[in-house]
């Protein structure tokens, strides 16, 4: 067992599953229903916000009459079938998670996404029993890049932040982990390519896929 880490905390979207294209499609569909155009800067602006914060952003930017809760509920209903039936783990991810589970690491999930969608995709990929704690972006916690989600998970697991390893794909997620005083390892993701140099600066290791992650982890 790697001596330093007691808990391994994973991000969800982009890290465990390739789902970010789906969210862009959802934004198009959501705004089209209301006769609204998608601004060219929309996706860039939304890369660092939590679920609840993103709903508030949509409400304010597009002057929507919907409540923040109603917006979140509509998004969840629109995208839930994909999380329940179609989204699969990134290549090599299952093997890495299984290795960690078998070696009795505490595993947790910290996501800007909703808890219900996170639970749905973990269940559909038959790995929900691997995770001891889960924290999402629908609560009153600040979303990434604030450290709140990761600090809350450490509290739930009764471990020090310094004994936690975070696996992330985005700059906001890596920033959140560093602000929480946790070690962060980053995995490549196409939507974060423009921030790769900054991500590499924050992360102890940077990987292209989970096969490399497992190789390095076993060798440490």
C-alpha cells in the first residue's frame, strides 16, 4: 500500500467518464427550447462552476424566469438517461479503481455535478460499492475551484487533507485540490487541453490514460 495516501478522491466528468460533450449538447438543447442562441463564450465561462452555480449563471445571464432549482431539475431529467444507460468509464479506469479497492484505500467522489447523476453513473458501471463518500455541486458548498467539496470529503472520511490524493482533469479541479492542501494527479482530457500547462504545474503527475496511472501507482 502506498504509505502516504489514505484516501483517493476522484472527480467525475472528464476524469472517470467522457461526458463533457453531452453537457455542451444539453446547453444547446436547453437554450433552443427557449428560443435563445448559444453565446460563443458560454462553454469557456462554465468550465469552472458547480452545478448550482451554473444554474444561477444561466438564470442571470439569460434572464430566465425559472428558479435555480427548476433549472437543475430540468437539466438532470434531460441528461439522466445517458448517465443511467450509456456513459462508461474511461479506458483503464475500472482496473485502477479495482486495484485501489482491493488494496483497501478509501475511495470517494468529489464532483461539481449533481449527486443523483453521479450515483446513477456509478451504479450503471457497477462501481458504486467502491466509494465510501460522495459530494456534489448541488449543496450549499462552493463549487470548484473552491476547496469546499474536497475538504468536506476529508471530513466525512475522517482523514487529514494531507493524506488525500485527488485525481482530476480540469484546472478548476486541480486548483480546488491544491487549495485543500491535497496532492493532485491529473489526467489528460480534450476540453482541458488549453489549460494543460497550468494543470501540469499544479499536479504532481500528469497522465494520458489510466493504464499509465496504474503503472506509476504500483511502482511508487
